[in-house]
């Protein structure tokens, strides 16, 4: 049994068919964790969709209504880069509910992992980059509203800068945003996070891990977090189709260990969302995400 719960729903899969976003990975992650005996069936919890009042803590009513009613403009769908469907909308509401549930469990037990989520390109009034609803921001605002935590640190290690995160929490003294990403990559306009680390093309394990270590040290000085949200993208991987860094699978595992052990030493519960991953072989993306779960288990067990 894992020392935390894994949040998963079969309908996280958007069933996109031949699309660069392999949303079928979520089911594969669950199957691999079970097959490798890293997890057992009782380790998984099924989330409910986030309530609209929770979504509206972050998103504008007009955007929520257009998603609900299927009245997105052609330009909005182009920016989102996903085909519209009711199933797609349901998947984003479920992901937000899953990240909120993982956050509530983290506050109670030290950690929570959402097999989905990490949709950091969503803005209050529009979606982009495969992200329609910002599940992490929804969870942060709901946790704050409930009085469970006030100061939150978001550590975003996706290869793409968390532009939606930066915009939503701009000027917020209680939510510190740290994004480490490839400089010459999407999004091309990058609103300022509280701390941005822009890596040059081809950065490898040593440079990547050192930059994260320094970024965490700076974040600690400025945030004193009561909760850490870790956006654990698999796309810094050297064979990712939408990335341009040279981080190995071993380097990504070391990254996971570094971030989660740092959170534990800081005395802050942590929430993991798996975010992006577009490897040429989807099995690599699945293996990287499963390794993140393994490292979370090692961190919580003190191994």
C-alpha cells in the first residue's frame, strides 16, 4: 500500500485519437503502477467533478458557460488546440476535482497525487495549449477558501512555462509561482512568474538539476509555503516531441526526488500533478510519470 492516495478517473482520457497529446496515458499509468505492484487497487480514489462555484474561484463565468454550452468561437478552439466535445469538458472538470481532492488529502496526510491535471496554460477567460481549466489554481483557491492553507508554492517543472499560472497569481503575495522551462519554446509570450528560470536549448541533467536546486532555495526564502503544488511534467525528457531539453529519465527521477524531499524538509505537504509528456514513444512518458509516483512513495516512507 502506498503512503498516499492516487486520484484517477477513467474519463480523464479525452479520446483524442491521433493527437500529439496522448490522453490515453492516464489509463496506461494506472495499469503500469498496478502491474509493477507499485500500487494496489485500494490506493486509487475516484474524484467527483469540481463544482462550478469552485471553478469560478479562478475562471470567468463567460468562459465556464461557453465550455458548458459548447459555444466556443472558432478562434477559442484554435487557441485551445483541442477538438471540442462534451467529453473534453467533463475531463477538465474531473481533473480539477481530482487535484482538489489530492490537495485535501495532502493537507491531512502529507501528500496527494493526481494522475491527471497540471493544466497550467489555462487563463481565467480562455484556454490554450491543451488546457481549458486550470485545475491547480482551482485547488489552491478552494483550499485557501476553506482555511486549510494560506501560503502556497507552485513548483512547475514542465518544459513549457506556466503562463496561465503566472497570470492568475500575478501580484498575489500568498501564492508564489516558480517555473523552470525551456526558454525558446511555447508559450512565446511568457507572463512573469514570481521566479522564472529560462533554460537554453539542449540543457542536460546537471544544469537542469542545479537550476532547480537554486530555484527552490530562492522560493523558500520568499514563500514559506504551507502547501507545495508540484507540476511534474515529463516533457523535459530528451526524446519529447514538444521539448528541446536533453534531460534523461534518470535526471527526471532525480528531479522528482529533489523537489519532494525539499518539500518534506520544509515541513510542507505536497501535491503532484503529472502535466505534459509527448515522447516519441508514449511508453517513455508513462514510465517517467510512474517513476514520479515511485519517488513520492520513497519520500513519504523516508527511504
